[in-house]
């Protein structure tokens, strides 16, 4: 089954961002181990929320808003898409990601569309 790991990071200042970038070797190590285990389908970071454009269609008209859908203390920072035997395996992999120590990781199965 495929699982989406949605990585949520708390907002931080410039010093906090530098500290997180200092963790890059940990991220690369975990990512490479997921690839070697054959469970990694895709992964990637997202640009900051200020770069987002939110789209809605209301009454047949397209409405665009600069920024994310909602203001929050945490933002969606990236994702991993894994193919695992079950939820327990996906959770074990999610717990290894550095984000789990200071943010949140939402693990959600990909729905099968008939």
C-alpha cells in the first residue's frame, strides 16, 4: 500500500532555518536508506507558505489568493511517498525523519480509486 507522509514544520526565524539546514546530512541518510529499502516512491521539500497561491472556484469564477489556505503555526514543508507493507511499517519510517523531533508527520494511506 502507498502512504503519503506529510511533513509539518513550525514557523521559525532565520537562526532556526540555519539549524534545520544543518540537519541535511540526517535527511540524506534517511532518504537514502528508504531508497535502498525499496520503499521510496518520491519525496521533496516545498517552498515556504508565502510562495503559495490558493485557488477556489466560486459561482463559476476563479478566485486566487496569495499565500496558504489558512494561517497556522505549522506549515506543510514537504512530503514522502512510500510503498509499505502496512501502516506499522510506514510509521516506523516516519519516526526516523528529523522532522518528527520538532514538527509533525501526518501518515495517510493513498486511497484506492475504483
